[in-house]
C-alpha cells in the first residue's frame, strides 16, 4: 500500500469552493479530488512512473 503524507495547502477561497463543487459532482471527497487532479496532470506531463503490470513483474 502506498504511504500517504499530510501536507498543509494554502489555496484561494474561490478555487477551493470550485474544487469542492467538482468533488461533490464526482462523488469524491475534496482531498480525493485534489489528489485525482494532481495525479492526472502529473501523468499527462510524464512526471509519474508507469505502474508495473503483473506481466512486467514476471518477466
């Protein structure tokens, strides 16, 4: 299981409110929505390592 770390975040109130509405629409917590958006942006930018698949780990 991946380790989770707490990180205090300063964020503009309007951005926070918009993110909360988005999270509500997606049936996620605000924390999960922020992590989802960050992970998606990192993946698209090629900044996250590719997850190893079962086939790759057996080779």
